[in-house]
């Protein structure tokens, strides 16, 4: 078994329009991640990420960012465990991010 990182990307112009819509979205996420946990494949439930950020570059150059030129942003992540990249990608089925016109980047975690 290997760990994989799911990086959730979404469009910045798709915020929930009401508290009820936010609650519905959160329930969909909880149900989807609960399904992965029920298979004993959820390593870490991860976190949502704020859109505020700083990018630090060589010579201590600090800019606001990281994606000021594009509309897509990384919204959060989770870690899952699977036997292969293909199996990990299959765990993304039914993810609520797809209903928000978002995507998931699946990456193997390479231990240091």
C-alpha cells in the first residue's frame, strides 16, 4: 500500500450562494470522504486552504499569490492509501469537487 495526495482544484468564481448551499456542500464532502474511510483508505482528512497566500522566492522576494493571474486555485487536500495510482484515482469517483467544475490532482507520496 502507498499513500497518495488528492489536491483539490476549483474555480474561484464558484462560492456557495447561501448558508444552506454551504451546508449541502459540506454534507456531500463528509459523505464522500466517509465512503473512503469506510474502505479503510483515508489516511488524513486534510484541510481546506485559504485563498490568501504569499510566495517566497530566492533572495527573499515575497509576492502575494500564488495564482493571481488565473481563476483556478488549490482549495484543499486529503491523503488516501491505495495499491496503485490507478486505484487511488478510482477513489475520486463521486467527489463533490466535480459538481463545482473542479478537478483532483492525484500524486503518489514519496517518503524521504
